[in-house]
């Protein structure tokens, strides 16, 4: 295995882990609280206090694509559950960690496969949807990437399978928009 292959693998793992940790915190923890509480402006502060973290830590984790460890994830999750219970949210509405695993199963399998696969072609063919999510996630965040990470994303975007998938997705979005317009 050459050093470029090692770099691509390490970079792809890092990008995927950043996507996963940022998305979980932003959508599944902070986003869930904002949707289900009336304290939208103070959700991050409340969550940070309950998790025993500084308020700016949550902002840094989200805005700077900070990788955080499993213990931090569990602390944030437990804090979210505590806040939900304090606000008397129905227990059945509070997501479980199993729900989280189910939501991100595809990305987790992709992460596992990156570590064992040396050919990017096989990863693209096997995990096209996961790669599309990652590319889409980083598109507005390119300023936060190193030159090597940006180059890796460009390499993925230029792959014919990914180009075709984005074209299909764009076509489906246009069709859905036309259908909505016809209903009005």
C-alpha cells in the first residue's frame, strides 16, 4: 500500500467521523431539543450545563467540526434525556441510543469498511449513499478542510458513480418540485 492510499484512508476516516459526530450533536441532540422545547435560544447553554461542559464547547464541536470522543457523546445524550424529562416530554418521544444506531447504521458500516478496504473504487461502489451524504455535508464547509481533505472530496466528487448519483438526485428533486406545483 502506498502512502497516498494511507493518506486517503486516514483522511476519509477523519472526514466520516467528523460528519458523524457533528451531525449527531447538531441534528439528534441539539436539533431534537430545539424542536421539542420552547427554549430554542438557550438549548445549547442548557445542554452544556447538564453535560458539565463549557457552552462554547458545543458551538466548537458543531461549527469547527470538532471530533469528540464516545464519553462526550454519551454525556451530551444523557444531558438531552435529562432536559427532556425535566420538561416533562413524553418518554416515548425521547429517542434512544438504539434509534441513533439505526439512523447512522449505513455510515457506521462505511467507517468499518474504510479500515479494511484499500481500493477507493470498492468503497464508492459499496457505500455510494454514505459518500453522497458526506460530500453534501462538507460542500458548505470547505473552508474548514485542509488542502488534502479538500482534494480527497474532489476526487470522490469526480468519480463517475458519484456524478451519476448527484445527477439522479437532482432530477428526483426537480420531479418532486413539479409534483408539488401540480398539486397547488
